[in-house]
C-alpha cells in the first residue's frame, strides 16, 4: 500500500523571502498605479478647465459655468446655455492668475447645446485632446472636472451608465457627481482625454447626469465658420 508522505516537497512561500518581496513590489506598483491614475488626470488636465461668468450688454450677470481649452489654445468649449444671451464672458483659471475676456464665438449649436468661444490671446494651458467617443462603453471609468456652484476645479469620478441619442444628439449618461456650474466642464477618460461635455442632470434623480459626446463637439468644431461677436449669437 502506497502511503502519501506528510512532508511538503514544495518550498513554502514564507521560506522564500525574494518571492514575498517581488509580490509586495507588484502589489505596491499596482496600488500606486490605481491611486495616482486619478491624480495624474487632475494634475495634468485640470488646469485646462476654466471658470466662466457670462454678462449681458448692460453688465448684468447671467450665468456661471465651466469650459475647457481645445484646438490651437485660443478656443474654449462649453455649453450653449452657458453663453446664451451674453455679450461677454470672463474665463478665469483655477489659480485665479489668469482672467481672459471673451467676446467672440467660433462655433455654436443650440440644438446640441454646444459652443466654442474664441480668445484673441492664447490661454495659458494645454488644449485637451478630443477622444473618439464612439469607443466609449457602458461601465467605462470617467472623470468630470468643472466648477459646480463656483467651487474651483472640482473633480468627481464615476462610470458611463448608459448611452443614448435624442433628437440627433448623442449623450453619455454618467454617475460622476455634477451640480449647477458644472455645465461645460470636461468629461475625461482614464487617459485624460475628453469623451464628453458635461451638460445636465436629472432633477430628483440620483447619479443621473448627462454629457454630450466629444464626437458631437468634434463635428461642430471642424465645421466652424468665421468668428463672430458673442452678442450676435441667438
């Protein structure tokens, strides 16, 4: 009769310190990658998102919102409802060291609630890259950066909970928290590229927030006409 031996012929992991050390390094690297992934998005991209204040021809305050630098560094994407009725807009950087007066618009579309403002001077920030939003999938991790209630450069994260189209406009439904003032903010993927423009939330819902896809913005921006006065937009 064959009797199994009780000794372990495989050397226990605890007796191989080099293996423990290697495993620890792998775990630490993985943890730091996850932990600093979001930090990298904030550090490298948040400076390209500006606080906006819109005023009419009589200098009455109309609305506040968010916008982000795109293209050649002279253009700022935001929502149409942020600029509607405005004659001029102030764009303020997160550190409040930069305040730019915007009085012209390069492209806008009320139906998709998008607008691209144009500055006569370059923004002191790197333009954000517009990703291909057709590749965004349900469950993808996303990050929203903006100025909810005027709070400077606020980051929230979540996932894409759904995709849908309404009246010819493509939307991403997201769980990242937003509030009034977030409109026009950048919705980023894990690589720090823009996949959407934050635009709205469902009042009374929980984590039912909406962004317009970056491809919709791309199409508007690529087909822009001549720069025109903001006061002429209707």
